[in-house]
């Protein structure tokens, strides 16, 4: 398990995140899941 997982802000659009995956961004493309967090870094429910 990753002790410091990469997160994406809740304001990130699906299109923006998909573009990162398509560019093979290692922070986005090599994971099965990426936590989405609010402005304070708390997980979004």
C-alpha cells in the first residue's frame, strides 16, 4: 500500500484527469484508483 498516495482535487474534471491518463502521466496512469480530496485534503465521500 502506498503510504503517500497521489490525490486529485475534487475540482478536477473527468476530461482533465482522462487527459493525464492518456498522456501516461505516472501520477495518474499507473494506479487502479486515485483518491479524490477536498480543498483541505480530506477524502470526498
